[in-house]
């Protein structure tokens, strides 16, 4: 699990649960992610996904970047681990088809082992909220593949088996009641409320076939990082649907867009500190002991013992 505020972990293809069945940290989270945090996770993971590299059997300076969308001769690649920089001297297999490149290491050691690489901004896709004005006037020649996200639907979460089905949790409910270890005589009430959310991701590209490739690439990315985000506080992630393919001039360019929707289940947690009960004072007084339609005999100023009840003729009186 990533440290709060630090870079989120990377996905791995290793069979973790099979080789480490006793690790509870892979199945439990110590936090709850908000929608804003979820989109931040996705942005960080997209950068990580595109920078994933693999060694080849063709030499230490020839590596594969299978998830990169843009690679060209002269582009810079940074070794984040060693703080060294490389240049792409040759593209042996173009991006999208394996992404194999030859590196000019500029005198540094080539990447090895668990070294993390980073691409320039121009070599990564855009990931933006809604339809940013920053991109709408870009010339088509400068356009990069772009994924736009927006909230499609958000409602109080269901407490049944299926998303959005009634009954729903329309207000926070008590999740836990614990003794406050730092303040004797107090306890902490943990309140929580589920939310069902649909996030729509619009995958924009210059051509229809490239947009088709982009949305499939994005779906593969979402699948691989689902367990990473669950570890960091997302309760559930489900593929919801893919909508009708479109072409649009949203950015003042003729672009192709493919829309895919995912379901995210989140929880809002609120803690309340309360004092423990120390004393309960109860005072009860009956102003008129006779119900409507009854009559009885007055007892005067002296009250009988607690709990005493006496029925007189067609009336009765009770004292507590």
C-alpha cells in the first residue's frame, strides 16, 4: 500500500496471492478514497503504465516500452531511480506494436533491474477533467491521444447486492463505536455512508482506428490497476458499459471519440467524539392522572409509594 501522499504503487503480473497467501495487506485497506483521489490515482497510474519497460535479448541498451503511445528518435527518457537521462537513438518497433527502442545512454549505465523510467510529457496521453480549454484550440498536427473523465452519476450507495438498487444508505450510519484511548471518559463513533458512482472516460484521437485502439488500451490499463486502487481505498470497481462510438468537433477538430463507463463504490467516513454517560436523571410528573371520561377520588397532598396503583370506582390513578 502506498504511503499517504506518496506515489501510488505499480501493478505487477506476479501471482501475488498464490505465492503470498498470508499477506493481509493485499486484501485490506487503511483508508477510503474519494472521487477526487480516484482520478488522481488513475492519472499517476497512467504515467506508470506508459513508462513500463522490459529488457530484450538484443543488448542492454535496447529495451521495450510496450504500453507507450508515442516514441520518436531524439525523445528523452529519464531513469527516475538513478536520476540519469537517455535519448532514443532508434525506434526498432513503433509504439503500439511493442515499442522497442535503442537508447543513447549518454555515458550512463543503461536501465537495469527495478529501475523506473519516465517519459516526456509529449510522449504520454493527456488525462483531463471535462473538456479543457487548453486543448480545444490545439492544431490537429499537435494533437495527442486524450482521455477525458467526468462524473456521470452519483447516488447514496445501495446496501443490497447490485449497484443503485434499493434500499440505499441515504444518510451516515454507525460503523463502529470505540473507546478513545487518548481521552478517558470519551468514545469515538465512526459514521459511514456508501456512494455509488459512475465515471465516464471519453477516449479522443485523430482517427477512428486509433480511437478504437486507445479505448482498448485504456480498458486493459483499468483492468491491470484495479487491485492497486482497491488497496488504496476504493471499495469496488466494475466495468459498466461502453457507449455508442462518435465523431465530434468538440475541440474544433474532427476527432473520433470512444466512451467507456466504470462503476466505483466509495465510502464517506466521519468520526464523532462523545462523552461517556456518567449519570441519568429522570423526573416524571403526571399533571392529570385521569384519562378522558374517567373520574376518581383525590388523594390530597400525600402521594403513595412508587409504583402504587389504585382503582377507585370508574377511575384510576397511577404514581411513579
